[in-house]
C-alpha cells in the first residue's frame, strides 16, 4: 500500500469585491494570476470577465486554475457583468452604473 504524499493546500480563488480575482498559493501568498473586471462562479469552477473594446464587449470564460481563456464571445455595447449564474452558464450584462457610494443607485 502506497503512502499518500502531502502536497499542501490547493490554491484558492479570491476576490477583492471590486472585480479583481486572483489565484493564490496558500503557502506563499503569491498570486499565480490576477484578472480584472471578473466574477467567479459560486463553486469557483469558472471565472468570467468582460472587457470593452470600442463599442463592443468581449465576455471571456477563464480556466480557474490557469487563468487561460477557455471560450469567449462579443456583444454590442459597452457592458459590465452584473451577475453570473451559480455554474457560469449565464451572465447578466448591463451598462456600467454611475460611480457613487450609494448602494441603491
């Protein structure tokens, strides 16, 4: 019977609450990657980001362990992610809200 090797804790996806997501190595505290304008799914199985390019927005689905783009699509308009479904199959996009401290704008 082989003995299991202890490889330490797995990296963890963390969000700063302002759209920046990083994959952190728990042992070192170093980020493997960081992306902006992104949201992770509830189960951390996907990272979804949206970025404006002129008058279109590119929505990308990223591999959470590497940060590499798995798939992407472009839509008309300058839009931001407002919500993502639990498993990342659906993303709600809206025009960016005004910059304010008021939660209910």
